[in-house]
C-alpha cells in the first residue's frame, strides 16, 4: 500500500512537470523547471528528462540537451526514444555530424536497434550539410535494416537527395515506397520545384490528385510556384478552381501563390484583386505583390508598395528585395538596380545569397559583367543559384570561355549542378562550338540523372546541332518522349542551320500532327530552313499559312526571312515587290537581306537602291558598307568600291576581322588572316603550300574578285590564300589522323574562294570537313558541299 502511494505521488509529480515543460515559452523557464526536477528527485526519470531534452532542442539550446542525455549511464541507460529525440535535435540544429556520431553510439550497444524514426532523423541531418557520400551510406543502412520502403524514412531520403539535386535517386526512393502519404508526395513536389523541374512537379502533383492522395494548402502553394515559373496560366486557373472547390482559396499562402502565378502570367489586375482580398496583408503577400508589379514592368507601383512597408515600420527581408530587383525586365533600370544595391549594402542584406544572385543576374543582363563578377566574388556564401547566375551571365553575353572556366571551377569544388547549370553550360558549348566539352557535359547529364529533363535535353539538341553533329542532335531529339514546342523548334532550327530544308519541313509536319501548336519562332525556323535550301514555293506556302491557318501575325523577322528566301533564289524583283507590299515599314533586316542577295546575283542597280535605304536607316553598320564594296569589286567597278571603303575610313568604322576556331584534342586554336603567331606556323604554311600544289593540279583557281583592286593579280592570290579558315584546315590536317573529320568555326560568312578551296581539300585529302560560318553549316565531302553552292 505504501509503495503504491509513493508511486502515485511520483506519477503525479512527473505529469505536473511534463505539463510545465509543455507550457514553457522561454529558456529561463526551462532552466527553472530543470532545477525543480533535480530538487524533486526526478533528474533520472527517463520520461521527464526525454521531454525536457526535446524542449531544450526546440529552443536551440543543444548543449543543455546533450548534458541531460549524459546523465544516463550503463546502470540507468537511455532508451531508444531518448536517442531519437536527441538525434532529431542535433539534426534540426545543423549538427548532422554529431547526430551521426550519436547514431553510431546507438549501434555499438547490443540491446537497442534503430527504428524508422532514428533513420529519418539521421538522414534529415545530412539534407543540408552537403555530406552526400555519408547520406548515401546511411541510405545503405536503411535498406539493410529493412526500412527501405518505410514512408517516414522515405520522405527524409527524398528530401535529402533533392537537397543534393540527385533527382534520379529521389525518384528511385519514391518509386520504392508502395503506400505513399501526403507528406511524401509534398516532399517530392517541393523537391522538384527547388531543382527547377517545374513541369515534372506539375506532373507528379497530377498523379497525386489522380491517385486520390489527400493534398493540402501547402501542396497547392508549392505547385503554384511551378506554374508561375512556367507562366502556365491554363494549369494555374485549374489549380485555382481546385483551391476554391476544396476551400483552400482563403488560405493566405494559397492566395499569395495565386498572386505570384497571375503576376507571372501577365495578369497583374487579377493579382491586385486577389491581394485586395487579404484583410491584413503580411510581409509574404506584400512581397508577392511587389514582385508581381516588378515582373510586369510596373516598377513605380513596386517601389511605392516597398516604401509603404518602410513607412509603416515593417522590417523587409531578402524576399522583398529580390522581388523589387527588376530581374525579368532589367533594361532601362540600371539606376534603380544600383539604388537597390546601395540599400542592400547599408542594410547588410547584400550578403544574402538570393539578393546577391538577383543583383548579379540583372547586372549580367545589362552587360555590366565587371559589376556582376565583383558582386559574385564578394559573396561570402555562394548558393548554386549564384553560380548559375554568373555562368548564365557569361554565356548570354558571349563570354563563353569564362562560362566554361567558372563551371570547371564549380566542379573542382564538388558543387553538383542542377538543370539550370547544365542548360547554361550547354549554351556556352554551342556558342563556342566545343564538341568535346559538350560530350563531356552529356556524360555528366547521364551521371546526374537529368535525362528526363526536357530543358536539358532541348539544350543538348541545340548544342550538338551547333557543334556540327546533326546526327547526334536527332538521336537526342528522338529519345525525348514528351516534346514541347521549344524542343521541336530546336530540331527544326538545327536542320535549317545544316541546310536540310526537306527534313525541316517533314519535322514541321510531324510537329503539327503530334498536337503541338507552332509559334512565331517555329515559323521563323521553318522559313530559315526553306531559305537556305532554296525551297521557295514551300516557304511561300508556310508564310501564307501563318495568318490564314494558324492565326499568327508575321513579325518583321518573318518578312526579312521571306525577302532572303526570294533573293537567294535569284527572284530579286519579286523580293523588292514583296518589300513594297509589306503591311509594316521595311527595316534594315529586309533591305539587308536584299543587299545580300544582290551580292550573290551581282545586281548592281538593286544593290544601290537597297544600300541607299540601309544607310539612311543604319549608318553605323559596317557590314552593309563592306557588302556594297564587295559587290562593286565583283563587278570590277573598283572606283565605286574604293569610294565606299573611303566612307568607312572617314566614319572610323572598321570591319570585324575574320577568325577561325578549330578544336584539336580538347584544345582550341584560333587563327586570323595571315596569322604567324601559332607555334607551328612554319609547318602550317608548308602544308598550305603543299595543298595548293595538289589542288592546282586538280583544277583549282583562286577567286580574287573581292580582293583589293590596286594590287597585282599574284598579290591578290596571296591575300586570299591566307584567310583564317585555310590556316585552320591546314592545321587540322597536320594534327589529326587520316580520314578523320575536321570541324572549324568561322565568325564571318565564308567567302567564295575559301568555299571552293575547302571543296577541293575534301577531294584531294579524302576528308569530311564541317564548317560553321556566321550563317549556317557547310559539310564538305568528295569535292562537294551540302549547301549545293547556295549560301
């Protein structure tokens, strides 16, 4: 009886203290409760101390929590619940290594075995630590211990792999769990959004709805982020309807997601209407509205709302600043950006990774690359988004070597790329024409399990096409199961670049029958392909169908493409008539296309007309003056040619110097005209002389019509003999194995003489030579070119 009374008092005291622990709101209160526990002899009571450890961990007083744990020893050992509580606390306080150490301590004992909670808490400790290898090892422990299909552990593993951008690994865990709960689905959807796999996240959400898994307002808020990024108003409105049906449309974070979605889709009036429905907008909803105004170029409204927040004493955060920075439409807003940058420096927010990344992006888009790099270098914590912004900035501004160099630096630091990184670096490879680097990135895509990402695969198609490997581009294209309009455009454009007009038309027809609607860009790609293949009738039909069958109004670039199509085919009068009948005012693009056609077909009268129009509109363009000068030279009207060149000289305008790039064994070599700087210059010129001898015997004659007229014919031959592409080809022959393909990239349109030269070289050396010039690709084989001398 006495023992029962003591037990009941102890039980009452324990419940009393547990109640106090639950009600504690400060660290001081917890310390007082701990002191009273000791005084009442409950310092070794496992249940009470476990609860206190839990509370200390939640208050981020992890040292106190650890001290409580150490009060237990072999005679009074901790149970698995206490182990789990402290492991959870360590993980949530960013002490993943210590959580792992405690987990290993648990394994050393013979009595206790980790359960699903243990593994979930240990795994979560490595989601943000960057220790991917340790995370994978713990996953191995999970599988061996029989918890591989546990939904609680699975959610933690999916979150961890998403944190490492290991999307393929996350899918493998997800697919291996037979009964998924809403937490696991939410983790999968949010992880895909974090990794910019927006279409994938919407697809997974769709599967979640179809399978009847209960979703909540958090799910909708996350998937609305994906819809907003894709600017997919149709799916956005469907999700809005779903939110109304389920009663989630009144939740503030769903409303905030809808504000962002409608803003990104260009419907800022609906966004303002939704914002007005919030009785007392918090900082998060205000941030969404500020970002919405800014995205739609309503910067005054954006700044006004920002000022209102400051006036009312609201403490703005990094999200406020990121929304205020004109990332989407930066042009004309350098002063505003610099002002925001100054505010960030004063407030200390410039060190925030998301703020510095947004500023870096804007500076890059405004071609202020020195400011962008300075900000990037000064950032103490560089997120993956920061690296992406800088790499993308370099790629978009044509500084491709800097982009690749920074990407390699990122790789050395063992920072794993995400799809955004990959698309940026593939763009750099495409611009530079570095096929070896592009293939290496392709291998990296397989390693990182990005093969299912539509944006990565589309960028891969573009890279292979622009690096001259049209066959590989088509293979990647065919491997894509669900193609979007950008993917189709990339492949059609690729065929246009390589002069495969018929193939482009077949693909356009397949696209139409697959249910994908063509855009203005699609028509531009098809017309370009027709132009470079001489398919006049087909091109005219496509152009006519734009407005009549597809409700797409032609833009100036479409009209310019039609002028080019007619002009290249020698229909110069038709091209002029087409220009005069345009519903738009003809611009430099249309008259420039006509002038280019006059060069090909040597029509002096129309060349004068086109050049007069061009010089009246665009007096600073060197290319048009050079083109007119060459037209006069080809017609042996040397006085007029000299007169045009004199105008160039008086205006201090200089022609862009020609240069050619060739990649050999992973290294790039650049040649200019008459280049003597290469270490193997002597051997290159000797090889060139050897080639010239062989080609003369085969009937080659140097084309000198556009060379300067006031020199002897022999000097003219010497001038064109040392054009940069000839030096690059000679070097390629010296440094590559017999019968292997040679690829070069020229920054200007290849001249007639170099085109003939390359045809003869392909014949006398039995080589395939692929040349990318400023307009298109030329595939030379057995003395013929894929362009059919039509370029």
